[in-house]
C-alpha cells in the first residue's frame, strides 16, 4: 500500500479504515486533517508533536492499513538530511 506524505491525506485513510477510533486519538486525527506537511504547525502545536501523540493513542488500531500508515508516520518523523549530505559518523 502506497501512503502519501501529506498528513491530511493520511488522516482520510485513517478515518476510512479505523471504524471505532479510540477517543484519545480523535483530537490528533482532527488536527492532522488540517495539516499538509510534518513541518507545519497547527495552532500552537507542531505537526511532529501531533503525529507523535496520534501514534501514542493509535495502538489499538490494527491491520495492514494501520501498519502501513504507522510506518509512514514514523518515517516522516525521522530527521531528514539535506540532499548530498553524508551521514554523521
């Protein structure tokens, strides 16, 4: 399954797949629907913190789609190196 980088698109995938969303994940999912990039902010919170809190509250969400989405969200949270930069040793 191909998961996009856009957080609002990911939120739509989550809502379509997760039938009984855990109440603790709802506010973070709501916020993700308004965010495009992991580098954006939503009100006073960074997209990174919103995604972290969503993942912490999404442990009950299971299945192939859940695994793919969580993997993508964790990938987006990883620090990105500038193009052409070599990894730190």
